[in-house]
C-alpha cells in the first residue's frame, strides 16, 4: 500500500489541432495497465474514423465537447447520437466508426477495460 499514490493527469485540449483528414482521431493516453486504457480522443469536425473494433475491450466514453454519431450494425446502418455531456458504451468486438458533427471538433474522455489491441481497423461491418 505504501507505493500507491494519487496521480493527476493534464489533458492537452490543444492536441486536437493536430487532427487531420488523414488521421481524423488523435488518441492521447493518460494511464494504461494490462487490462485498462484511459485517455482522451480529439476528433476533427465533419470527419469519420476508420471502421474498427476494440478487441476484447469494453469502451466507456464521455463526450466533453462536440457531438458525433457512432455507426455500427449490419452494413453500418444502425447509429447512436452522442452529444456534449453524454456518456456511452461500445461493447467489445463491435465493429463501428465515429462520425464527428460538421460544426465543431470533439473531445471525448475514454476508458477501455479488457484485453487486446485497443484499436483494430477493419474493412467494415458485415453487409457493407
């Protein structure tokens, strides 16, 4: 117990300025362990991420600013709308992509719990 400490992490809100059309999401890791990833994602306005899943990681998020649509399901035809101050859950192995609203970039606080690669890009969901 003596080696455990409270840690404080600073989120660089300006990091989102480095997001480009070729890299629509920039992920900033704050803390990691073998079964947890905690970080912040900065998204570019009006751009979609690649289709991907998070291996055997459940992903929990809180939209700090901006808004996005999470597309998933057969052919990517299902979607969940996420706005500022909304929390969301993406279950492990769900193929999805994030589409940031045209009006402003997004900042998302993320926690991934599980194992495997935190982000695995794929061609798309079945039926696409």
